C-alpha cells in the first residue's frame, strides 16, 4: 500500500496529502493488529474435510449474502454510481476476493494431495475450485482496472487493501469457526484494529481533495484559513467532459478580446 501510494505520487503525478499519508499508516496499523490477534486456522488436510466445512449452514448463509451483495453492486449500483463512488468497484473486488482466497486455499490442499498420491483430479470439488478461482480473479481484475482508470491510484490501493483484508479474515473466521477459540484479548484487539482501519479509510476518502501538507499546516492551524481544494487530472477531465454537454435552453455568451 505504501509503495503504490508513493510511486503513484512520483510517477503518475497524483496527490497524496498529509491526511492521506496518515490514513495509509492507520490502515496498515489496523490491518496488522487484526492479523496479529486473529486465531490460527483449523488444520484441514483433505478435500473431503474442506467440503464438509463448505456445506455447513453458517458458511452457506454467509456465501449467499456475499453473492447477493456482489450482484446488487454489479447490476444495480455500479452502472449508476460506479463512476462517482470509489467504494463501489472496490467493494466488488473485495467481496469476490473472499471466494478467490478460499479457492486458493482449497487448491493448495488439492496440490498437496496430488503429490501425496490422492485421486484429487477425480474429486468434483477440485474443478469447482478452479472455476471459482478463474471467475473471481477475472472479475477482480476487471473492476480494479475500472477503479484505477477513474480514481486516484494512491487512494484505490489502500482502500482496496483494507476492504479485502477485512472480508478475507471474516471469511476465514466463519469457514473454520476460529471465533470459538478467540480469547477476550484477541476479540478486543480485532475490534480495535477494525476501528483503526475505518479511521484510516475515512481520512483517505473524506479529505483526499484538501491541500494539506507539513509546510502549510502551521499556517492553517494558526490563521484558521480554509484549506484549498485540489483536483487530480482524472477528476478534471471527467468534470470537463460532463460540463461540455450544456442545455440548449441556456443563453450562450461569446466574448472577443483584443
């Protein structure tokens, strides 16, 4: 996340203000705290064991909710608000990421079983996981590229990282029932990490257009002046393109200067 934010600032000319940098650090801090306090995965060694966990009502309900949210975002919200709201495309990528990570973990078990001499190629779950992985990765790449074409790269990657990590950890907890073995300290740490992530995302998204840096911060705090708003090239091009379509009933004024 930090590398993408720094490189996009230097190579692509995209702005990342002081609050955006602070948001990146808070997002990384919160994600790290969540990973530290997350319980260890329950050991699954065969595809049959994984299949039994996938068939449990809790995970089936969770997967159905993710699919419903994904379809709602793709077919209803994305065509209407995807060009203006950065969270639409990135939420699609993150929700689909829950299936891609689970598929990768299942295929890792299948590969181990293949080298151990198990008939994993005859198991239908292996091919279901392959199809799910291909479909989910293709969808993720598609909507991630759409998001990068419209929004600031230094904003896309931190928000995507936070959403993706949160949903993947939640999926792992539900699939392997890790919450049963979590202590009070781990629960508090996970909640604090999640709240830190929310604060980091808020700083990244809410103040992305403000020109706040170490140089002008003392003047802003001392004089109470309004922080100037800056626009990236992508936003300027979109605004100019939308403004070029003027209503015909408005009067047109032409000025000639000599």
